[in-house]
C-alpha cells in the first residue's frame, strides 16, 4: 500500500504566469480507518483562493470542509489549508466496487492544481491464522522449519516469533532466520532450542497469537568405550571375565533413543592353579668320609613349586657321623683335597637339580598352553561372525550368514573378519554346495522361490538376527563360486555383479543383497547434506574378493561439480557411517570407485557392506529430482473422493514401494508421472487444485494451497511424502472429473497435471505401473553375463597388453565413452576386465552385444576380428 504518487496536475488560465499557480505544501496521505473512528484528510496550498476535496469523482459538500486562511510572511502570498473527515459508513458504501480515494483541487487566479490521491481503507485483522506452527521432535543438529501464515488483514500483518514468550531476534542468533513466507528456520537444532514457539501477527488494528508449538530437541544415546577386562572370576581353573560400557557418549536426552546392543560382554578365562612343592625321597647315604661323616640329599621336585606355589620346607642335605676304615686323621694336604672334592660334588648336584627343574617346567608349560588353546571353545559363542570348514573333505567352503538386522546403526556382534587362525573360528551351519572338482564344473541352483522359505528359516534360527528388512521381496541371495554371477532386486534398479574370478577358486560364498527402509536405518546427515540413493547392503562383510564387485543403484541428483559435493558412505563394523569416496576427487584408496550416470551409479568395491550416496549442496542452484505421482481410489461408492499427490525421490525403489502401498489401498494411477527439479533454496513445495466444475464438484480444502516443508523433502529420509485433496461430488451419478493440479516450489520449478477422466472405469494410466517381476533375482555363472566367457577371456588377453598403435584397452574405453576413468582401470591387474564388468553392469539384460562386438572389431587387433556378432 501507499499513496498513489501521481504528479501534481496544473490547469493554468490563458496567459497566466505559472509562478502564480497553486502549489501544495501539504497533500493528503493514505489512511486506515480503525474500527469506527473517522479519519481526517488535510491539504494546504499557496497561493490559493479556494480548495475543495473530491472523493471518488464527486465533490465533497462545502459544509464538510474546515478551512483555515493565513499569509506566507516571506512571500506575502495567501495560504489556505482545508480538512475533511471520512467515516467508515462513507467507505463501506462503495465497498467491493472500487477503493475509496480523495483528492484536493486548489484554485488561484492563474488556474487550478490537483493533489495526489489518498486512499482510505478500513483496517482489519482476522482472528484465525491460515497456518500455525505444529509441535515437533527433532534430533540435535537437525534443521527445523516452523511454518506460519498470518491471518488476512489490511494493512498486512507483521510477523514476529516468541520463544518461551521472549522475542526471537535473528540479528542476535546466526542459527535463526525468518523466511519471506514468515516461517521460522533453525539451521541446526540445539538443546537450548527446546521451547514453546509462538507466531505473533500484528497491525494497527489488533495483535494475534498462534497456538504455541512445542519443539523438543532430543539426543540419541551413544556408547562409551569399553572398559578394561576385569580379572578372572576364579583364582584357580576356568572362570569368566567381563568388560562393560555405558550409554553416556552422549547420554540420551529428551526422549532420545537409548543405545542398542549389550552393555556387558563376558568371555572365558583360565587361571593357572598354584602348586606347592614337595620333597623327593632321600638318596642313599654316601660313603663314610675321612671326616667320619656321611650325607644324603633330596630335591623339591615331587612336584616342583610353580604358578606361585610354596617352596618345600626343611633341609636338602642331611649329615651324620660314621666309622669305617677310611675314618682316619689325614694330613693337612689330604683334608684340603677332601674339601675340594666335596664342593665339586655339591656343585654338580646343584647343576643337575637346575636342569631337572627347567625340563619339568617346560613340560608343564607345554601342557598348559594346550589347555589354554582348547579353552577357545568357550569364547566361540561370543563371536557371531566366523568361518570354519563344514566338512573334512570340503576345506574351501565358506558360509557366512548376512547381517539383515533392522536395527539402526548397531550390529549384533562384529562384522569384521577375525585375525585368529581358521581352526579357532566357528560358524552356524549354512547352505552348502559340493566343492568343485578338477574336471568339468556343474552348478545346480534351484529357484529362489523354492529356497526363499528355507533361507529365511535358516536366518531366523540365528540369535543375532532379528528380522528380515522389508521381507524377501526386497532381498536377493545366491551361492557363487569363481564363475561369478549377479543378484537383482526386482523393479528397483538395484543389482550386484560378481565378476568371474572375483571369488577365489576353491571358495564358495553365499552372498546377499538387501534394500533397507530409510526410516529403519538412521543415517546421520549434517548441514546441507541429503540422501541421494537407497540404502543398500551386500554381504557378507569381510569376505575375500580378488576383483571388485559392482553395486548398481539409482539416484535422484542433478549432478554438477559446481553445485554438489557427492560422497559414497559405508557403515563401519562399529555401526558408524564413514566417507569412503568423494566423487570427482582422487580416490584415497583403490578399494572403492564410482561411475555416476544420469540416473544410476555403479560402485566398484572389494569390500562388501552397507552403502549409501549422500550429497552436500554447494549453492542454491543444486537440485534433486522429484517424481510426482497422482493416485485416486479405483472405486468410489461415497460422495467423497480423494486425490493423493506423492512427491518422491526419483528412484525406482521408492516408486515401487508407493505402487505396492497403493495396491493395498485400492488406488489407481490417474495421470502420467512428472519430474520436478527441487532446489536447495529453503523454499517449501506447494500444491493446489483448480478449475473444477463447481456445479458437479467442490473441494474441502480451506486454504488456497497445501504445503510440504522444505526440510522434509530435502533430507530424503521421508520417502513417501504426499498431500491429499479431498473432493466431494454433489451426486453419486457424477463420474467425470476434470481439474488442474499445480505443484511448484516457491521461486523454483513447477509442474501441472490436467486431470480429465472417468472415476468409475478409466484405466488408461495402468500401463505406467511397474509390472510384477517374473525374472530370477539370482543368476549364477555364465547365465549372469551377456558376453560369453571364452570370448571375454579372448578380449582380455588381447587388449590388456599395450598396443603398438594404441589398439588396446584404452581405445576400448574411449569407444564406450569411459575414457574419463582410465586412471582407475590402469590401477587394476586387468583394465579390460574392469571395462567389460562395467559394461555388463550397465547393459544387463537388454544391452546391445552387437555394438560392443563392433567396437572391439574396430580396434583391429588380431586381424581385426577379435569379437564378432557370429561369436555371440
């Protein structure tokens, strides 16, 4: 609002001087009528002989003017000031036709002059907010958006926010700002932000308060580090020792989740028992010596003291007097000789005693070591992931069950490979295959439908598995050897390619592939980070792969280096998420690599585990693809009819879930899906419905549009966001529905749907629904690959060596538009194998093998016929 600033209009009389035209010193201004109080309009002009008000084209009666005359002391020209009052009744007479305005007209002898128009409006502020903030519980450091649309009013209401009845000032807190739509945004929730928030709207008429919204910022608990192992519970023999940890890093607050997993661990221990020493039998008496004495000895060796046992008490040597023919008094020289002989004899005895003690100690120590090694059977129960040969004649078989627990970021036991020897590792029995012999290899693989129940039953017997995520429809598994194979989750775009020779020869792995629900795996996101792909697990973790497997999954990012920083995250053995690769940067390890395409990414990994693609926006131009899908009931027996508009991440797995959900609800697709580019601009997504025939239908939507908050969409952690438009037909005989639905981001992209169909029998969009997959989710050996095995080996052996004219794997990568990955291919033992593996992952099952054959043939090596269509 504001006065209409039009130029002053002058009508000079013929021949008059412009200097003597009336000049307005005061012009009427826009005013608001508050309640029933009349407002005053004034204008002042010089030189002026007459001034009158004209309101909405009609002259105001002369008696309604209050006139005041004066003289300008500096110029001596007359000054005239006029006031009128305008009442609420005058304005309401023309309410709805046009706005009420008034204008001054001043006369002088030289002509007339008109002032600017002043608009008179009735001020008001309605009582009810169009949208009020709602209570929420958010994790610490998560972004919060509190929407507020103030009541309608003239002049428009100003909005301010209260936190526990104290004014929120964004100028004093950089973590807070208010959007142009009056929403309060907390960039990162802090504990101090736990409070009651109130939206206040005010203008010159009134001050309105919304209902208070309680915001609770919670902290999920985290484990402290383990304490040191306690001493063994027994001082002799086998016992237990334990260690503990506490849920204090951090302590859960405000209803945050308590730590998952055990707070105490126990393990078996063995304490060597003390053995007290005991004397052996006395030896025979020695010959009676020249001193007329003889002696005997004994040893503390039956048993010798060990492990802290007490020594023997008493003398080792016993002497007494004797008489014999040798017992004579010898010369002094003879006495010395006897003394020396006695000392030598004692020294020899001590040496012998020492040797015997050492031999006994070593023998006993060897026996104890064997006991300690055997005690590992007690600790095996505390190691849920382990390896052992299941049969003596099958040493190469490896069976490890997958971690399919639905717990958030916590494994039941370690998923890391242990460093013990194979003889110490234990495993529950798994699905076994006979080992491959030296002759022809034959794999017998039953259908997944036949093995599904058995596989789930075997998983359920393990105490550390809670439940299968999403059921077996979102899981694939199979048993593979060195020939490789492929796992696929139908209708999701998720697959795992195990190339030939990725599994060591002589080994057989049972491998799984799982799609997780995003609400069950808590992936921490910070700042502007957003989830760009499904969360996928492949395993078992810790198995040995000699070549990278390729994990394929969809994504919803419009990738550009200037707008996005994209990272591949992997969950560690401890349950924390770690960055293992930043796309576009030099890889920090050769274990991972990622090929990012328009709608899918292909992850090379030599370590299986749980993966997700996460992006961080670098500018407000960064955008994600949203899939907009419209559903409505297939049958409508009542007058009410609901249209559900889903705003999904543009990946196949989310669309599959929504279609399955709508099938259960009895819904049908009523429009072709559209793609919307959603930008990181902090603006919400709005949805509205228009152009319905009012004689047949009416909408129950009270506001002009519905809104989905920005952060609900941007985080990517709420997969099935939707709004429902509830319509009501005036008669049950009405079956034709025609309307338009608009979906748009404020100051961003938008899409519109033109709905025109018969709600009783129209099924024209059923072809858009994803059909039920009838293929095999697990393919083993040559059936999993487009390229025949022998031809593949021929290509690899021909293109891996450097060519004299560049006719090698580099040329093949260039022809397949993969030359941006040359450094990664070159880091592998067989670059050609990596290129063919990526081609298999990208083009199965509908790839054009003829185009690949032509690309290889053009390289011109080995008479230009390395690989032809005939060989396929």
